[in-house]
C-alpha cells in the first residue's frame, strides 16, 4: 500500500510538472471560434536568438529635433475630447490579455513611473476589423453573416459623428458590398473617405500570405484592389500604409514590393517571440526594414511591430457578450482605468509618447453604433481627467505615421525576413509551407493558365479588335477579371496556406475550377482569331487540361491539330508531352512542313496504393515556339508505326501494362539489365542507379577540360547523389495545419523492396521506382534539356505523418543553403543546430540551391545543385551537401480552426534538378519556363490535306524576344472598356556574387561584374510585330495606381543616412533612369511597370 501511495504521488507530481511546462510553453491557445493569434494567445518561452545585437545600440532613436507632438483634433461634447493632465492614476492592472507577460517581460509594478518625464501620452486609436477571405467560413458566408453588417453599420456610425474613423483592408469584401448598395449609401461612404474618416489600408484584394505566394501574384492582387479603389473613389485613392497584421511571418519581399508601391510604412505582428521580446526591451518595435540588398535604400520602409496580438481584449469589444458593461459612471471609470493602463504599458515598448492602439478583432463592428457609442464614453471620460496624462482620439495608421515622421527621430535598420514564425522554441509555424500540396499545385496551375489567357486576349484584342464586337471583348474581359479576383482570394493567408476548414477548402476548389474554365473559354474563343482567316475559323477548339487525353482519330485523312502557345518572352525549343489514346501516332510540324521525330512511352505508373492507372500513352516531340507566340503541329494516325528505337526493362511486370509488345510493335523489352546498363542519359547528362533503382550519381558529360584536386585532367564531372524518403511522426500536441513539430528523428525508407522500370527512347529516357505502397518517384531526361525532371508520388498519406525526400550529395557545402523569397530574391540560410529539426524549415516558392563556395560560375566541375519546383514547399539542409524537401503531411491536432487537417489526397509533385553549370546559372529563367509551360489547344481537321494553307503555322506578338534575364511579368488589359494594357518587366538577376558567370574571382573587379547584371530593353523595338506595334508608354508605380514621378514617400532617418541615394521627397523615378523612346534600363532585381497602348497594323 505504501509503495502504491508513493507511486501515485510520483505520478501526480509528474502530471503537475507537465502541466506547468505546458503552461510555460503555451502556444497560441486553440479555441472553438477565436481566430489564431487573437486575444487568447501567449508567446512565452525562448525562441531563436534575436538579431538586435547586429544593430548599433548607442545611436538608437536619437531625436534630431523636438518636432511637433501632432495636431489633436477638437471635438463636440458628444465626441471624444482630448485634454492634458499632470499625473497618471495608479493601478495594478497589467494590460488586457494578451498582455505584457506574454512578451517575456514583466510590466512595471508601479506604472506611475512609465513615461512620467516624457509628458502626455498621445493615443491614436485605430478602429479596424480583420476580415479573412475564407477560413472558418467561406468567403460568401463571411460576407453574409458579418462583413455586410460591418460596412453598413460603420457607414452609419461614422456619418453620425464626424470624429469617428475606421480603417478598411480587404477590397474583395468591399467590392462585393459596394455593388449591392444604392447610390445614397455609396455617396455616404465616398463622403466618409473624402473627409478622412475612412482610410484604405494596404488596399489589396486580400491580406496575402508572405511565405507561400509568388511575388507576381502578390503584386497582381494588390493591383486589382488598387484599381477598384481608384475606379470608385478617384485617382487620389492611393493607400500609403501596409497592414499585414495576421500573416504567419514576414517576407523581405513584402518590404521590397510595398516600397515600390509607394507605401510609407507597414504594420505587422507575427514575428518570432524571441525577436519581439528583444525589440520590446530595446524599444525597437519600429525600425527601418530594408527589403532587398540588391535594391538598397529604395526598398526601405518603416516597419511597426505590434507588441502582441492585433486583437483587442473582449472587454473593450462592446458588441461581445464578455465586454465591460458601462451602465453608470463607476463602470466607465473602471473601464477608463484599465484602458489608460493598457496605453501606458504599451507605450513603454515604443520610442515616443505617441501610440497607435488598434481597436478591433476578427469581423468586429457588426454593430458599429454600439461599439463607438460605448467607446466614446470611455474616451470622453479619459480626456476629461487631466490626472491620466493621456489624450485619446480616433485616427488612422496614416495619421500615426505622419505624426511619427514629423518628430524627425532616427531609427535602427534591419535587413532580414521573419520566417519561420515561432511563438516559442518548440512551436514553429512552417508546416503550412507544405500543407495541402494538391491545393498549392492547383494554384500554380491557375497561375500558368491565367497567364496564357491574359496574353492571348491582349494579343488578339490589340491586333485584331474588329474580330469580335466590343461587347464580346468586354464579356471576355469580365471572365478574366473574375479569374483575377479568385486569384486574389487564393493569395489570402488562410487560402493558399491550406489552413482553412474542410468545407472552405472545397469552396476554394470550386473557385479554382470555375476560374480554370473561364481561362479555357477565353483561350478557346481567341485562339482561332490568331491562327486563321475570318472565313476559315476552326470550331470545337479545346484546351488541353491536366489529365486530359487527346484522341487521335484512326482516320488518316482527319488529323488532330495541336496549337502550342508560349506566354514567355523567350523562344522555346524543348520536348513537349501530351497524353494520347493510341501509340500509333506521328507528328507533323506545320512550320517546317515535315514530319518530325517523336517518341511514345507506355501509360505512366500512376499513384501508388491501389489508385487506378492511366490508360493514356505519352507522346513526346521536339517543339520550336517563338516568344509570345504559337506554333502549329498536326497529330496523324500512323498504323504502320514501329518502336524498334524504344527499350523497356521492368523488375516487376505489375508496374507496366500488359501486352506492350502487341500495342507497341517492335518495342525492345529486356528480361534483364546488366550493371553497366543502369543509367538514363541524354547528350550532356547521365544518371546512374543501382539494382533496386536507387539513384547513385549524376555525370556531366563533355565539359571543357579542367584539373582535378589530384592534378589529373578531366572532361566530365560526377556528383554522387542519392534520394531517399523519410517520414516524421507528428507530435500530437503541436503538429497541425500551421506548425510542424516532429515527434521523432525520422525514419528512412531504404527502399530495400523497391521495384523499378526503365524506358529509353531517342527523345526521352525514364526511370521509375516504386518504393512502397505510399511512395514512388520518376526521373526523366529529355533531349537537349539537361535538368533532371523528378516526379514524387505520395499518398494517400497516413494520419500524423510528414513525408520528406532527402537528397544527399558529395557537394562540400558549408552548411548554408539558399531559398527564394516569394520567388523574387535568394536568401542565404543556415541550419541552426540550437533549434529543433522542425525549426529549420524555410519556404521555397520557385527554387532553392546548395553550393560549395560563394564564387561565380568559373569552373566546370560540380559546384552547385539547384532544385526548381511546381509549388511551394518547406525545405531545409540538415548537413553539408544535402537538402530535405517536405512533400506532404497529414496532422493530428485540430488547431485554431477547430478541425484536424485530414488530407487524404495522393499527389504528384514535379521538380527539376539543375546539374550543369549553365542551367544553375539560368535557374531563374528555368523556374519561369517550368512553371509557365506551353499551353496546348486542339481541334479536329476535316481537311484532307496535312495542313490548310489558310492557317498561319507560327506567329509571334513581338518583333524580337526579350534578353535572357528580362522577364515579362504582365501583359494584361487594365480595364474592360479602354485600350490600356498593363505591362511589367523584371530583371531576374540580383546583386550577388553567385549571379556572376565566368568572372575573374578578384574582389576589385566585382563592381565591374555587377554592372554587367544591369539589363536594357527597347519596348518599341520588342513590341513591333507583323500585327501590331506599341503606341504609347506611361510608367507607373508597381501597382499602377500613380505616375512614377508622383510616387513620393516618407524618408525615415537612420544612422547610415549619408550613404543614401534616396532622400525625403524623392520619387521612384529618381531611383531609375527615365524611359526615353521606350528604352528601359533595369537594374538587378528591378521591376518597372507601365500602362501602354497598342495600334494594330
């Protein structure tokens, strides 16, 4: 009995200790309906080391002049009245939860001492409502249940009192509400905007995620929002302030893009807990944030970090049941005491006595009259009590930042991103980099098909406007605009991230499907206009979508026409693949007027775990398609086709269809594969594997002679490489949609029972390995295409498992690896051994690489291995020469949104390994080529001839292709009833040593080399084709909402100001050379945006 009692006591003690530990390291507390990161959150615990040590502390926040404290707006007796007072009240109240304790610093016991020598605390209270474009509810349900009431009652409440103000972010909801309002309501809302009571914050279609989106889609959704604001509220409706208060970590690309959109500042919240605590302790919650080392000061803006959640305590959300009751003066006094103490505790974290105090929550102000009427009472009470030494007024973030700017103080500068977001040392929000990979893949496909639809529409409308009536062009534009709006919604930080509830996910899938169909409709309508004479327009034109099989009629006289559109500004010579229903087909090139070589592969092994195999054969042929153009090919039935040039070996007959010898006459089927034959190759690369199909090495063939370390000369280079799958079990207490927390050190599947097949043809060679019933991969080498295409087949995933593929190589990298920042600029990363494995994952949007040394590509042997991917993933490098790519996950915990992420979808994830020197140097271009592939449409021909002379075999919208490093980001009609086209160009290079090619490794010559990264392009020369030419060019800001010369931003003083080329009052135009006769100069990483018009010939 005594032993039992002791054991029982010991167990109880362990439980108590575990509870205490859980409390200490509490992450953002999951609740049934409260939004992640809101009033129930805590951020205790230790996280990553702060970067504040890199900043010179002694010169922080030195005032250079006294400045003004800001103008305080006077008010009527019914509105808040600011006033001064000599002494603050005393209270033991710490701050509405979440409060100061969450920050890891203890609020002062005697808050009388807070700022007692610094005068009055000026509080600018910012009423706002954070409205997710889908999360717990669908976008439409949120609108019906909350948003329409917010906008309607806010309009009423502000109209009733001119001293009230409100800030709005999500234009997607505003647009939906706007079109349903009568003229009177619209005029009332416009009046509120014009007199400064309404401020549009950020002005994007949504508040986008910052880790998983591409920079192009981020810019596009901001442009859509800004376009709506100017259309409805005038040319001066130009947002100046970012408001990224909820995305799960901050990307440097945000600072880069916002600065080029002429923003003065950005407000945010979610940075790692350790960072935020350090910033609070050093009054560093405001600093100059440099977005790009390449762009320098022109990418600077002020970043304002909230010390804790953007959500106000329920006590002051007066439409909530848990709010404070204000039935009498005593109630109001108690509320005032709490609010004043909250102001003063928060003010302690900032360098001045002017405080921005956000007042709001998710979907707050559905009863705005009640909210404002109640807060008016509290504010009036505070302003009539001089002893508080606090002035409070309603205001906007722009008013706050203007006030701070007027004080002429200096700020520290940081150049970094804030990813991954980690409230605690064991709670890293990086699982969502990979969560729901099927959704992320669909989003990337929509990017590609939208680009083609926008391009062919612009080409056809500008070149041949009479081909369709104006109303028809406008109808097609309306479809494209609807696609843009859906694309905007998908960039939301609970959409592409995969962190929504299941029924919301299905709603997003429906949106994507409809948008894909709209794109298909535009392409199918416009393609005949570009390819045929008006009297011979083909009918029944169909877009080839993923998973489609093109039928090749078994009638020789009735071939299938295949149009390939290239939306990129560079010509393409590459192998194109299409699924067909018969192997007996051959390809006619209408441009060359001859039949061209092609290869046919048997139906691909599909998803593992019993999924149905595709019955389609895979036709491959070499294409040549001009820049921003198309080429025509014809698929003919070829009953006499033979396959003597095709060799197949399989270690297990179940991997391939039976009867291939009959279906593919003459195919060479091997019964055994000798060790010397275990490879696939093309002209320049050979990939070897062992007897189980595990890859072992990659050889670069035929390189220029070079000297090995042992002194011998070589003409080839070999990289040892293997690829294995690892699985990590989820920690059920932490692993969820958002976070990745492994319970173990991972388990490697050594593929000891793997099965594989090998296919060799003249145009394509393929190795497929089935590792187990959940995992398989395929390696493909195409002719004249030296990237190794890798398909990973995963799923359906097991519950509570994270699937990773690990590449291990003989590269002698130093532990650093590089990931792209929203696809824009590469960021150097390091594996932090003081963090857990889970804490070292970073987002990869388009590409990542490891390399041996930070030098230019001036040697032939293996120096770098890059990976380009077809969707966003989490990636890390656990050891030199390796990287881990997270492929899929299925978690155990319901966190934040009240549901577990039960993702049972099998997926095929495609990536490309860049192994040659040239390909690694051209990583950015290859990422664009692979993520924006050729788009195919097909239609039946009733002609007896191989090719109709009435059709144009190949055509281009441009007179010459772009330089290799200049990318065309947009070529989109800007509005439905004007001829203005949005055009953006981007220099893909950045100012980094690894961007240099064949450059002497001498430090004093680097600047000369960097100068070579600048690019130039003549728009009038490029856009001068047989059908149209450029008529006018008007340079604009990044989001197109103002002329480049009118974009003038606040200059924020920092300690190195003497070295700045960007000064207060400078416009963006002064950071670039002017456009002269359409001649554009692009510095490294430069993006320049234009509104242009075309004239048809």
